[in-house]
C-alpha cells in the first residue's frame, strides 16, 4: 500500500499557488490600466497646451503666443489608480489651464467621503490621515484634509443661515440624545424642526444642540426659524414635551398645536395594570382617531372609551384624558393632511434614519463634530456629500471645495 504524503499533495499549498497567480494576474492588469490612463492624460495635456500657446513643439507659426519653459511633475489620483510622473508643460507668460483636471478629479469623491468620515470617526486630522493612507491609494497632506473639513464647516454655516423662502404650513418638532465630549463625556440634545408643504414634501428647517429640551432651547430654535423667514405655520406637531409646548406658547401663541396621537396612545400602554387588556384598549383608543370623521365624532368616541375603560384601567385612562383636546387640532386642517399631521412620525422617522447614520460614532469630539456629522447625513441623503465636478475649485490654490 502506498503511503499518503500530505506534504506533496497539500490542498492548502495548491490554494496558495492559485491565490498567487490570481493576484499576479490582477497586478498586471492594474499596472497596464494605470499606464493606459497615464498615456491618455499626458496626451491630452500636451494637446491642450499646444492649442493654448498656438503652436506645437519646435513649431514656428504666426499664431504662437508664448514659449515653453520646461515642465513640472505632478501626481494624480483617479478611482483606484495613483498616477505618478505626469509632465505638466509650462509657458513663459501665459497662465495655462487644463480641462483634463476638471474631468478627472485628483482625489475621487469616494476618497473625499472617506476622508470626512475618517476625520469624524478619528476626532483628528492625524488619525484620519493614517486611516486613509492605510488603503494605499490616497496620499494627501494634513493641511489638505483640514481644508476639506473646513469646507464642510463653511457649507454647514451657509446651510444653517440660509433663508426659508418656501411656505411650510405644518412644522414638526422633536429631539434626540447624543453623546458629546467637551471636557468630559456628557449627553446633549439635538432639537429638530421639519417643515411639510401641502404636497407632503418634507424639508429639515433647522436644529439646535442644547443641554436639555427646555423652553429656552426650543425657543432659540423657533426664533432662528423666524429670523430666517419662516412664515407662521397653520399648525405645529410634537410630543408632550413641556419645553416645546411652553416655547410654542411664547413664540406662536395663536398657532394651533397638535399633540402626537401616537404618543398619547403609547402612554396608555405604559400605564396598564392588566396586560390582558392591552390589545382591546389600544385598538379602541386608536379608533377614536382612525374612524372619526369630525372632531365632534372623536369626542363622542372618547367619552364612550372613557366610560368603558375607566373602572378597568383608571390610571391609563386618566392620563389619556389629560390634554386629550390637543390631539384633535388636526380636524381643523384639510382632510387629505390628517394622517400625516396628527402624529409626530415625520420627525421621528427622520431622527431614526439620522440615528442609524450616526451609530458609527460612539461619541462626538465637541459640538462642531456633531453638527458636521448631521450635515454629512443631509449631504449624503441629497447626494451632495461631495460637490459635482463642475462646481469644484482646485484645493491646491488655498481655496476650498464649495457646493
């Protein structure tokens, strides 16, 4: 019987050989593609230079406008390739511009996105640089990243100061808690205001970062919205936060306030004494809003509900009855808007998606990083995390990317 030799018939060794030739094949492909890209870029650079000075190399023509004075080397980054040794011709007098650098970004948008995310994750430009350079493609200076982040700060400031030129008859207010480290780690509250027009289009109007959802904090947000041109809405919708309610009474005393019906019903669930009653009592409470065609009809259903359930669940019914009239404000608005405006779901859905975006950050190094992270989500959502090529400005000239 022939003895098996695992050294000579190793499956692991064969797999290693396969991986080696596989990697070698793709390395050769990658190198060839890089050479082809470099040749294409270099040819276009020479052609554009000849067109702008009005003559080819060593050519004497009446249209020649300048002379060559050598070239400068430049590296260039396109998606997946780092091109080195490009020759950029120089003219004695003319300021030559090349459209090739508008068509092919030195740093691709995916890399720029990664830079900003790495900065926010790493809390510093040094850490972000280490993260990005570990991919082996992006070689950039620390000042480059700092200018890129500074650009986002400028765009954020412009966004926060923008004028509200559109009418939003319905405004939703809600807050979320996040962790921020200033001197020490603590919890901050971000209060958001979202507007909805009569076509159900929703926009984020603004936000404020505060220590709590108190009257002064919410009022500062409302004053900011007023100063930027928000017209008096037809109705505000929020949960039962005392700070929100108090601020609305001060700044918009004549504007109806809708207490979120979902939170009102949820409050019943939180105070039940017998969970066997849960299904029936919640369904009947929901029917007050789902089945009523008028405010009068809703009040009749509420009275019946209170009569049927008070003896069984007195505390839950008592809390549901408190401020019940504020859950009926939506009946005074057009019927096609009722489902959208009687709850604060619009604000909560936005916060839920934002919270998922921010979940990659355990905490934020200061308020600025928090607001930058919120703004990057808005840019990502609107596909504007990195501006389009036609709206970009060369970062090498001490300028910034602007949208």
